[in-house]
C-alpha cells in the first residue's frame, strides 16, 4: 500500500467518524469545555469537511482509480504477451550456440548452460549476411541490445500498468552486468583476444542470472515458464 492510499484510507476513516459521531450519534464524541455555540460551529465545519472529503474520494475513485483498474485489467493480457516476447528473445540469443538442431527453450536453463559450455565464442555466425555480425560474440551482443530495446518499450508504453515487482525485474534485466562487458568489447571494436574460458567465466553466470530474473518476472506476471 503506497502513501497516497494510506492517506486516503486515514482521511476516509476520520470523515466517517465525523459523520457517525455528529449526524448519527453512534460513536462517542470527544468531550470538551467550550460553549455549546462554539461546539456546534466546529461540528458544522467538521460535517462540511467530512462530506466534501467523502465526495472527493468517491469522485477520485470513479474518475481515476476505477478507469485505471479497467485499463490495467484490459492490458494485462497484452503485457503478458510482451513479457513472453522477452522470453522468446532470450531464447533467440541462444540460436548461434546450437551445434545441431538442438535449441533448448527458455524454460530449459540447464540445457542452455550446457550450450555455453560447448560453444566457441570466436566462431563465425551461421548466417552473417543476415545479421551483419562476424562472430557469435557480436551476434550475442546485438541480440542483448535488442532485448534491452524491448524492455525499454515495455516500460515506456505500460509503466503505469506495471506492478512494482514487475518494474524491479525489468530494470534488473535492463541493467544486467552484461552491459559492462559489452561496452568494453564494443570500445575495443572486437579486437580483444578473449579466450573461450574467459567468455564462459564472465558471460555464463551473468546470462544465467538474466534468465533467472526473467523467470521471476514471469512469476509476478502470472506466466508459467
């Protein structure tokens, strides 16, 4: 529950208390030593404020909160599709790692990690003329940048309809530590002579974390992986 919701709840509670204690004597009034005239004036002011506040809360819920609830309910299936597309992109990042027809789905974490163990990172792409990338490393970087673009679009287009937990995992995916390595790689223009063991040491654990974060995102989004 956020601060605004807490304030609305407390204000509504006080307003209801004012109505029930002044108009409908069901709640004990606060005793005071002022004159009857002053007490009546204060009661009328409290009544006016209470009714105005209650009316304002009703209008707020009917014009803002309820339409947002309907929109969120309407867009939830769309958001699920967008989150599912992120999984498809994560799976696509493995396409250059398969040695035969074996391309594990995103749900098969062990299978994906097994591909990482066997792959030669300097190996040429299968279809460089289509991707524009000369080797597997460049293809992997390009796919990850595409994944980040998809996350950016999801956040920018549906931010007000995403839960706090969804935002946390989306930001974590977008801010993965893979970024640090990829920036260094691109600055060197691919001239760094990294070994396959180095790639496995740096990329494999961070890519594993990336997939695990996606699993968590799916869980809070109501998607079965």
